């Protein structure tokens, strides 16, 4: 019999790293002790050997704090976990993925919660491994931890400091207080500690290392944080900070609507056009869109005087006004910059969220029809790189003829003429050209399919952010029963919760609006 691993003691610094406040709460010592009890319970199962294959002892301590924080959240009624549960129920008609929730008590501790939290934590910090949510060692550990939490449930104290940290006035008008709540949710909330909080720390570390000698490194750090808080989506439900804040407020709250209507943050180059008592008038260079920036948010309006000065600035719309958000730099214009901006597709798309996408959808429908016409009524083609140019030109010609316009020639780069490639017509994005994962498609017209590589290619296609949501869906909908990995109990588990997993793995791509890849 192998000797048990001696569990390392968990210290207060590991506990507070999951908390959204600076000072210690009176209840911190209680929950720290609970975290150590959870660690001891895991040791008793002898399953910590298995868990420690995928994380360091210190990280296992953080997992214990993470689960103790779940109990603290329920007891303190901070509503973080319950918000996720209700969002999942609203989307899928059950409280959690993977597990039977026919017997589930909302607002109380549940075995299924603990099973899910262990899977989620381990999966979030180990992107290179795919964990089965129902595997035996996670289930055994969850049962043991459940016993600890059941004993603590009746006497665990409320953390008033934690609850107050998430408090915000129901009619809050200040954008920065709203953004602060988004910041706390994504970067300082236990539920997202292994996800967005960890991701931000890695990005911050990279930025600091790359800019060690830059005197403006603090400004770059602030810009990184602001941009991250506005745009980053969580693995759970694929929501961003404002969407989590809206859900936390509840559907009946007027503030929930305000969060839902907050615009994405824009960051780009603008002409200064003037100002009055309340606003600074700006014009986006690439789109000529006019923006009135409220002076309530921008103390530097006195530094602007010369019309058509080019500034770089970030902002977001909140309660019908544009608010400064991030950093700004004055007088950055040059003829070459202005020319580049006017030609930049990325800059031209900056305000796309304000546009009607029905036109794009109509064009994509027409293009899809032509793709099917030239490709034997299939949305996917398996080619060699050397065949790409001819195929794409045929598609462009067919699309142009359908529109009654002259076809444009598209230059298709080729590295290796013999290298296999997938051409997929994505109904939301147009042409996609993909190298890799060819054995995830056991199609009769796929000469590159290799059964021995099928499982690895399917896992890479489905469970990495490198391939589109639509291509993953196309694979499952058309080839599921021909792919060994997607058959049996494990396959059923993934297929039955496929949409949840797409949100989990694909990030921002899941919610991408329709856009045109190639315009005839």
C-alpha cells in the first residue's frame, strides 16, 4: 500500500487571493480553516495523487479555497454561483451540465455543484488535457468534500464585507462604478479565479516583461486591464463583464437593463472637432462616425484646442452617453497614419456593433448558395494547397455572376502545394481555410482521413479555440456517428452538452456577429 501524501497547509495568502477586497474580513479565518479541512478530506480519498498529476500542491490548495468560497458565496448570499445556475437553467432547461439535476436544491449545497466545480477548475487551468466531467476520481473527491460542507453548512458565518463589495446602487448613473463591478466580477471573483483572473495575470506578466524599460508601462498596464474587462468572456456561459453584471442584478432591476445596453468599448483614432459645456466632439477617422464624449468622464478637455488634431482614445456608451474608458494620447496624427486608418478593415469595423447585420446575412446566404453549386452541394471541400487558388476563383466568379458584377481576383497564399487543407463555407463568416484536423471529418470525399488520427483531430477541433464554432458544429452534426470519440457514454456526454462546451472552449468566437470574409 502506498503511503498517503501529506497535505501542505493552506495559508491566508492563498485564501485572500480569491477575494475581491483588500482588508481581511472577520470570517476569513473560519473559511481558511474550512479550506484546510477540504484539503484533508481530499487526502483521505487518496485521490490527491491523481489530482497532483495536473497541478502543483499550491494550486490544489487554491482549489480547496475555491470550493470553500462556493460555500461562503451561498451562505453570504452574494449570488455568484446562483446566477450561473439560473443562467444555465434559462439556456438549457437544467441547472448544471453533465449531471442529473432532477434532485437539486437551488441556493443550497449540492453534490453536483462540487463535482462541476472540481471539473471546471481543473479544466480551466489545463487547456492541453480534456477531462471527463464524470470520471471516478473527481466523483470520489466530490463525495468526500460534500461531507465536509454538510457539517459546515448550518454554522458557517456570513461574510458581510464580501456581500457589500458587490453592492451597487439600483439606479447608479456613474459609468466608472458600473465598470468597477465588471472588474471585480472578472478579476476578483472566486468563480472566475481559474479562468479570466488567471488569464489576465498571464497577460499582465507578459506585458511587464516585454516593457521593462518602457517609462509608460503603467499606462500600458491600465489599458490592458480596461480592455480586458470590457471584452473578455468567461468560459462559463461565454459571457462578458457587463453581461455577468446584468445577470447578477436580476431581470427586474433597471440597472440590469443599463448593463445590457452598455456598448462594447471602442479604442481608435479620432479627429478632435470641438467642444461645448458638456461634451467633446470627436470624429472617427476610418468611419467618419461622430461621437460626443461627455466631459463628466474626461478631465483633459482643456488640452484640446486645435480642430482636426488626431487623438487616440478608448470609450464606451453608458446610459446614452459616451464615457472615456482606458487611456488617451494627444496629437498622434501623421499623413501615413491617417491613410492607413482609412484603409484599415479592422478600424472600419470598430463600430460594427451599431450596424444592421441583416445585409451581411443576405450576402452570406447568396454566397452559400454559390458555394454549394460549385462544390457538389456540400459546405466543405478537402483540397491540396495547390488547388486552392483555382477553387477560390471559381467561387468568386460564381458569386459575382449571381450578383451581376465583375469578379475580383483573390490572391491565395500557398506554402506547400501538396499540403492538405479544408475549405469550409461558414454560414456566419464566409470562406474558411483550415490546415489541420482533417481526420476529424470521415467524409467519403476526404482523401486525407486517417482513422488513427481521428480522435486527436476531433478533440483539437472541438476543444481548442483555434477552429470556429460553426466548423465544430458541422463536424458533429454530419459525422458524429462515424467518429469513435463521439460514440458511447463519453461521446453522448459531450454531444448532449455541446453548446455549453462551445461557449467554454471557443470564447469570443461563439458570439461573433455575421460578417463578410470576401466581397464580390
